[in-house]
């Protein structure tokens, strides 16, 4: 599955994600500068991304844990999500995300 990711400098890269993996894992494995300190346990907000228009409504609703973690993130917007909570699947093929500021 394809992920179109824009880094903090505005460079856009198309990366591949494995079905069942999270977007965070795909970003990290592709070498994008995402910290992901908790390794995907939804216990930090260091994998914060902005989900581009048209994709946010296709994602499952945020769980309470994700909302709580985003409360601690920097520069949260209406389209903010934790990339560790977005699972790569046919439904997310082609998703566009931008790394949020650290």
C-alpha cells in the first residue's frame, strides 16, 4: 500500500507500507524523521502527523488514548492524528500525511 508523506521541510516522498502495519512503522522504516519514542504504544505524541483533506473521514474514529496523547502534542490541528494509530490497509492505500512539528 502506498503512503504519500511530506516531511517538515516540505519534501514529499512516496513510500510503501505493509498491510497490517501502522503508518508510523512505514514512515520510520522509510527513514523519515519521525521519533516514535513509544514504538507505537500510543503512549507519546512523537509520531504526530497531519492527515490531508479527504483522508481523515476514511479513518476510524480516534480512541480516547489517542485524544489524550494529542492533548500533549505541539501544533495540534483538526486533522492531527498519531501515525501509530493509522493501520495500513486497502482503505488507506494512497493516504497523504505531513509530519507535524516536533
